[in-house]
C-alpha cells in the first residue's frame, strides 16, 4: 500500500496541481475505488488536502520536506550569499543540487518583476538544459558526464543542446572557466550564468543568476556569481 500511496503522490510532479479522483486513477493506472481509499488516508495524514472535487498536496509534506537535513542546512548556509548576489545584480537567483540526471532547486530569489521560468523551489529540470545543471555536471566527475552523453539529451526549448559533442564542449569550457552558461535552453528569452559550490572535491550545489536575454552581460555578472559561490564554499567547509 505504501508503494501505491507514493504512486498517487508522484502524480503531482512536476507542478503540484490539483487533480480529480478520475484523473488520479488515470495517471496511476489504479482503480478508482483504490485511489479513493488511498486519498482518504493521505488526507487524514495531512499529506493531501481535499477541496470539493479535487485533491492537492498537503501542508504536512512541506513541513517534512523543510526538515530534510542536507537541504535545510545548505539552504540556511546559502541564503546570505544568495541575498548578496541578488542585491548585486537585482536579477533572479537560484540555488540547486543534483539528484541523478536532474537539478533540484532548493532556493530562488527574485524581484517584483520576476522572469517567467520553469524553475521553482522543489522542482526538477534536466542538468543539461540549465546553467545550474551544467555547473553541477562539470564538477561531478567524468563518469556522470559520460553517462549523460551516452543517453539521448532532453530539450526544453529549440535552443537546448541535444548534440553530445556540443554538450561535451560546454562542460569542458565550464571546467576551465569555473562558470557555466545557458542561453535560452530552459526558457525562451532567458539566459543564465552559474558557478559550482564545493564542500570537497566535487560540487555539492550550484548557484546562478538568470536574466532576460537582452540584458545578459556575462562579463559584468561573472564576478558576483564567482564571489557568491566561493563564499558559500568556504562557509560550508568551515562549518564541518
């Protein structure tokens, strides 16, 4: 039953939207009666909430997620540096970690005029389509790079890199520069510059600045991104 309950909860990825019972049944492949019982138990536990005819994720999941030690500690350590980066650039700032072949966003800071981006806190995107993801990939070991290059590369926009040779070049450039770039590969009209964060020989996170394509000035943004990443890396090492 636990596996089936997780199957229901997984239906809410990646956007966390509300679903009717019939939609959950179709998404899970489970009988409506089974899904009804599972949802009733999940509502009772606070893992789902019911609003008339639809179900949505419950507050208990948010509370539990915020207690995950690795992400909580990283986020708390990173916030001062992310805030400094936002103040220096006044652009959207991200912090992400790697899970498998994806980047999971741990924090995002933006102003009143926020960009329309596919990234959100707790959301996942392919490593290869984002600046944060490329920074993580470049400093996560050669085995991971080869594993990703051997598989079909996903595309979020027509500008996403789907050619393995181009991606290899981008990764190698990031390894040399200590910075990764993304130009309209995750969202049209948006470019990004990112840097890895270390707490050992490989990256544990990466942070980035995303800006509208028309005002993307890497040379101006790079020093602030580097400074924030280095500062966070030092903080993580000194906090061991």
